[in-house]
C-alpha cells in the first residue's frame, strides 16, 4: 500500500493555515488590548479614535 503524498500535503497546508490564523488572531487581540489601554489623548495623538481600534487592529493583521 503506497502513501498518498497529496493527503500529506493537504494536512500540512491545513496545519499551516490553522497556525497562521491563530497567530493573526493573537496579533489582533494584542493590538486591541494595547490600544484599548491607551488614553483618549494618546489615541488622538496617533490619529485613532476609540471606535477605530478594531479596524486598526484588523489592518495591522492584514485582514
């Protein structure tokens, strides 16, 4: 019985996609947390409104 090389490749791609998604989610949450801890003045200095935090975090991740 021979191994199916395409099955192994698909499994590797799936694992890589899950890992990439998890890393992106972590980066998103870290960005939201860090920006959320800033004062309104600090956010304004960066040109970010408090309501823009999630959008900025998505942009940082590249989503």
